C-alpha cells in the first residue's frame, strides 16, 4: 500500500466501501477484511465499525489490510485507537499486511513494534478429536 503523498485525492468512501467482510475466525477471533483507501474521508465510518467490534471484553480482532491501496496518518490513527481500545479490554489485535511499503510506514512512524503484523491471516485451529466419553 502506498505511503501518503500530497498529490493523493480520495473519493468519499463509506463503511461498506472499506469493510469488505467481518466473519468469525480461528479461536473466536473476528476477521475484518479492509480494502481501498483508509483516509480522512473513510475513517468516520470505519471508526464506528471498529468501536462496535472492540466494545466487548477481550476482543480478538484481525484486520486484513492486504487489499488496502492507501493509508494516511488519519488511517494509522484509527488503527492505534482500535489497538488502545482492545488492550484496555485485555484483547488482541493483529494486522495482516504483506506490503513492504506498509511495514516501512510503520517503521518510519515508530509503530512497527506497536502492532502485531502477520503476512497471512491466522489459520483455523485444527479440530482435535479426543477419546469418546459416551
């Protein structure tokens, strides 16, 4: 995902434009796939959605950022806000991003060690079949 540049112009995006899907993931995690541009225009709708997803105790949230094409400082701010809400509720936040540019952006802003960044979404836990107690 490209870093912020001054020539960037964004169209207004709604939550539906940014949030592709939210579904149950492995171990009870909520996986949210984001796409498009996360910037000043898209953040209000995204913020509302993330607030709802982080309101319960011990939220486990995975944000898949691989389809995101652009993120600016406001977008990074909403990721930090979600992280802070999750940590305050003893939860876990993982970012899925395979872009070297995004990792460079996190490193440049001092956020690389703040987030748990994975190249791929977590896999479902294997089903364990124990002894039958019936």
